[in-house]
């Protein structure tokens, strides 16, 4: 289904723009040293708060560090943290949600009650609380993002599994004597994977925002390690003297998030049978 959706997506402007912006973002964070020859942590007190020029494309900060190099390095950290957090949350949430739908009874009711309890708190507030409890560090940010997304994937996979449980191909697998684990992984999971992937693509963008927000508040990555939140927080301190640090960093982050969100929205439309006509099917 995803291959077919990709071919259809080439006719969607939203999909193409989202794909290009996402590909540009991934290339930038993965090939950062090839784009900027400067170190993300090396200080140059001769070039303190240098405006953007041909040498420093995004200027320098109050320590003379190249802003572009720091944004690319910080983007790698934020993307890695978001991927790990959303990935762990998806893995645990999908396993719990699918098993709950299959087993039913008190197990399903208890899991849904736990999800409702977590849904009572906004995701960022929940992550903020976890950081206060667990302390600073990349590992704790990953745990906070995973906990915020676990109930989302649990409820989504549970609902999708319940929808497919009575389909003829699942009933046929039961009659053939296949066990519950085999049916869930071989029959149901491939049919809900595209929807889960769409949710993950949107979650990655929000995970980046969550990591940047926590670091901006001083609860995430700690200086001098480059992080998008740390760079934004530093730029806020001397905004009147070097406004390019905050504004250009925010602009780069916004473009990257726009790419992930557009791609996620386009994939959702392309994989939803009710919305395919909107993109030309």
C-alpha cells in the first residue's frame, strides 16, 4: 500500500513539498560537516556576534561559534532523540494496544483506563513532569517522549485491530489454527502499518518540538552541547545585539517541522481510502 501511495503522492503538491523539505532536513543534519566546515563547539572570540555573511551563513553567537554548524549539530541530536522516543513509544504502544484488542476483558479495560489517565495531561506537560522527576539528560528526554506517545499508539493500534479482527482473512487464519501472536504480526500488523507510519511521521515532528522546548527551559540537553532549544535560549539572551541567532534558527526549525507535518498529512490522505479521490485517484 505504501508503494502505491508513494506513486500517487507524486501528483500531490503537499506530498512533494513535504518530501523535499524532509529530505533536505535529513541531508542537512546527516551531512552537517560537509555543509559547514566549522565546529559546533569551537569558540572564536574575534568573531563574536558576527552577522550572516559568506563565511558564516547564519552568523555567529556570543561565543563566536558558527550558528549554522550548531543548528545542524543540534538538529542531529533533536532528530535522534525524537526518533528514539517515538520509536520506543510506538513499539510498546502498538504491542500493548494490539494485545489488548485481541485479549479483551479486564486487560483491555485496564489498558484503556491507563491511556485515558495519561491523555488527561497535555503531552508536553507530561514530558515536563517526567523531566522534573527523572532529571536532565538525553536518555530521560527519550523516556519522556516515549511515555507521551505510548498511549497514542496504544489506543490507535487497539482501535485498528478491533476493526480488522472480524475480517474474513483473520477468521480464516483462526480456522487454520494460527495462534494469536502469529495472526497479530502476520495478518493484522501489515494492514495497519501504513496508518501507524503516518502517526509516527507526525510524532517525529512533535518530538523535535518537545526536545527543543525542554532544552529551551533548561530541563533537556545542557550547554555547551548544541541543541535546538539551547541555541534558541542563548539567542533570546542577546536578541537585541544579535537577532539573527534566534530568528534564523527559528526559521530553519520551522521549515524542518513544516516538512515533517506536510509529509505526514499527505501520507494520511493517501493511505485513507476515503480521501484518495482528493489526490486524483
